[in-house]
């Protein structure tokens, strides 16, 4: 999701409007929100078509300041 989409979904202004986020849902009321540091090409709406970084993993950091690496290609390492 973009920060704008995430702010709208959470009715908050807690997320940077011009950033892209990955959200992993673990269970009822539990999710990791990962602010991506990798370029995605997503502007106002995030979907799989705007993720232009298909040759390397996406990188980011969650709300607990943990680093993440997310595979988006057909070959993950």
C-alpha cells in the first residue's frame, strides 16, 4: 500500500504519504507494517503492476525497527 492508502485505511496520518509499505497479516488484529526503502514505482495506488523491482528483493523496516527482505521475483534467494 502507499502511505496515502494506509492513512486512509487506518483513518490516521501515521504513514508517509509518498512511501510504499508492505503489510503482512499474521492473524486477527496482528500485522507487520514494513516501510519499503526499495524503489517500487507506486505513486497513488500500490499493486503488483507498479512494483518495478523484479530482479532483486524489496527491503524495508517495520514498526519495531526490524529489517525485512521480501522476495517479489520468480527466483528467491
